């Protein structure tokens, strides 16, 4: 009888570096393409040749488990972090990228279910049409997160708080995507004095959702997103408030950690 495959250690989930004591938990649709490109450039001293395809190299990234670090050793390290996103922006990024945008090639089944079973308009080209689609998508997400149907839930739309156990285990510092360059600079400037220049050299991967949200969002849609992702909204608000409380000269030692804000 075959022996069961042993579970991977939690530290396997943290991307890290040989050159710098940085430990990063990926949350999809929360700037992970950008942060992975930063880690790659730090490790190899050159940019990844195709920044939007950096996820193809996941197996090549060093993980904290390879350094024989325990959760207890990581939990208070000053450069162990993840990135949190406003749930409304994250939802719109999912829609404009993975549902109707260029990323849909990897989510064919999602588009098919939404179009065939819920009358999603794949040719939407106006704010009203996109708004109707977004109402369809958030209702499907609410239903599927509660009782999965034809599709298993995917990390690109499961709530950020689904990784709360890992954030708590490592007591990760929390950065915000909407101010990520500044937050990464505050976090890493003591070990990377040129971090601002390194960040400015990286390519941004924008889906276009944030830029169009004023036209698409209405009050009922915003409310529905915040209800479906209520715990994510709570984490985001508390993280934002903690950063705001530091003012214009944030102290790296006061960057909010998961256990501090919850």
C-alpha cells in the first residue's frame, strides 16, 4: 500500500531570497506579479525577461522551507509580509482581467459558466453593460463561495482572509496594494537603500479595472461586493487605518502585523 504524501510545511508558502531576508506570502490579484518580479530581480540582479509571465517560474523561487526556518523564527522577522487589496478593486480586477480581458484564456470555464448559465455579455462595451455583468459575477461568486457548483473555487477570487491562518501563523506585516511602492520602500529601505529606484524600474501589470471603476460601480454593486468580502473589507480598513495613523513618516517597526489588527 502506498504511503500518503506528507503535507508540505507552511513555510513552503513563503517566497524568499538567498540574498535578502525577505519572506512573502502570495495572495492572487493583490500585486503578486509585481512583488515576484521584485524578488526575481533581487535574486538574479536583472529583470525577468517577460514580467507578465513571472508566475511560470514559481517552481524556481526559493521558499522559506528550503532555509529550514520555522514559523516561530519567521513570525517576528522585520521583512516578512503580504499585500492586502481593497476588495472592490480586487473584484473589478478579476472581472476586467480574467472574465472579459486578456487573462480570460486561463479562465475559459469561468467565462463559459457565466455566459451559458447566467447570461453574462461577453461583448460588453459600455459602463451599463459592464455593470450588469459585474452584478452577475458577484452573485455567482457569493453562491459559489457558499456552495461550489460546476467550478471549484479558485485563489483568484476566494477571499483574502482564506489565507488568514498563514498570515496569523507568521504574524506577517501587511502592506496595501494601492500604495505599494511607498509601503515596500518603508519595509525594505534598511536592507535595500536603493529600493525606490529598483521599484521604479519594474513593470506594472494593470488590468484596467481600477481606472474604469467610477463608470461601472454603483451603490448596490459596491455594497454587494463588500458584503460578499466582508472580512476582507475589515482587514483592509484596519490595515489602512494603521498606516494612516503613522502619518507622512512611517516607522518600519510600526507597520501593522496581522495579529495586531485582528
